[in-house]
C-alpha cells in the first residue's frame, strides 16, 4: 500500500500514469490532500468512482491525530505523535502562539544520532527517520493547523541527516499545488553537516538556523560530538560563500550554559568568527532537566552577553522563554512514553 499523504505532484503523476488515470487526476488528488485537507479517498468526489476504488485498493492517506497534549500556562502546547510504521516510537511537536504569530516546531527523526550532550533527545540515541508523511502529519493533524504562520524544523532529530524527507516536506508546504506557503515562513535548523548543508542551501529557499552554542572548537567538541567531523569554522566558511543579504535569513542558535559559554571571551570569539556574515544570533535560555550537569544562566548575564554582541554590530536577541512548565527538555515526553511502552511490553 502507498501512503498518498506527503507525495509530491510529480510522484502523484507517476502513480496516476501507472494506474491508467488521467494526468489531471494527480493535481486533483494533491488539491484534496493539501488544500482541502481530506483524510479519506472516498472524499475525493471529483475523481471517477472507478479511480477512487482503484486508489483505495493500492493506497491510503496516512493522517493520524496526536496521542497526547500538554498545555503550558502561557498557551504553548506540546503534542505527542506515535510513529505508525515504527511501533513504540513517539515524537514531539510544539505549538507556540505569540500574538499574531503561531509557530510550530516539528520533529524530523525518532531520536537523533548527533549526541549533543545537553539534549535529552541526543542522549536517547537514534531510532529511525521520519517519513515525509510523518513530518507533514505533525503540521496537518493538530487542532491549530489552519492558524499556523511559521514552521521551524527544530524538534527531535537533525534535519540534514534526513534531508530528502525534509526537502520533500518543504516542497509540499511551498508549492502552488500544496499549501503555497512562502519559504520565508519556514526555518530549518542544523548542527552543520557540511555536504547536506551545501545541498540544502542550493535547493531550498527556507531560512537556515545553525546550532552554534560555543565558538571555540575544543569547547564545542565537549558538548557537540559533530564538531569533530564538521568544525564550526568550516561550517561558517561554507556559509560565507553564499549571499545572505536578501530576504533569506541565516541565524545561529546559542543556548547559554552557566560558566561554559557565557563570558566576554566567548562573545569576542563569536564576533571574530561571524565577521562579514549577515546573520542574527538567538540566545536561548537552557531549561534545566533531570540528570544534566548543565545550569541555567542568569538573565542579567544573558543581557550583558547580548549587549556585548550588539555593541559589535551583531544582531542578537534573547529568545523569549515559552512553555517553561512543560518544556523541561525536548524529547523528554517522547522518551517517557517509549519507556512506558517498553515496560508494558516486558
Ligand atoms: Fe540532535 Fe538537535 Fe538534540 Fe543535537 S540538539 S542531539 S542535533 S536533536
């Protein structure tokens, strides 16, 4: 059986050709899936009965609702989705309303291979890639789906390690036959896997966010093992080869850890490293979680760090803390659910 949800127009055209259906049927199916958001082949009423019954024999629409939702005092919601093709695996999706904006943070993998030491997901290991349909399902199957203004690929997993499915999902989001969103409403994050990063920059128009967290190679290696294969200096050298002066933005995520990356020495090295690259740094408050040696930085220290960067001409903001009561750590809820499932099975 084929999952229709997540297929591109050209994939649907191939399917229709193989099944003897007219070429225009592919556009009609895409319209039902993405613009009209139906979840049953029966609902595709402008397809012939014969076409619908043949489709139902060979395909399905892989849409499914979240199994759990935690709601924060500030309106942030953390949804938990089961991954249908990998029993016992769950991923998290976070909905963040903010005035006129409503941002959804989606996951792209079950767990993660990157092993960042401060990240709960990274400590859980890797359990598989999400398919394009799994990624899009997080966007289409939450109650607030129609109100979203922005999507960030910053949940569980490393997007560049699942790049084919990331690019296919953003193609559905941005194509006229899909949701027809501007790519400027979408930001994809990465620790900086250079070959895939190069492909992403060249093939996608979406914004890019690099997880930086420490400008010194030896110190970054202590918290981010991928620094060894892809040093941040090489990542930034790659970025400097492209033009970022237009509408497409590059930003750097900088989670602050008390005593580890919050000093004027770190700010000065950031200034040196990023010189000549039009970009923004987002300073992120670390949410302390169980079993972590990392500690939260005082607000005053974060503000001094920000002001130091601003004084040297780097656009820098402190990202507002949202959903702190439910956000103890990305991946925690999915990890708990998996542990619960496996203890029930054993
Ligand atoms: Fe993976 Fe991101 Fe966690 Fe690093 S921070 S381990 S890249 S999910």
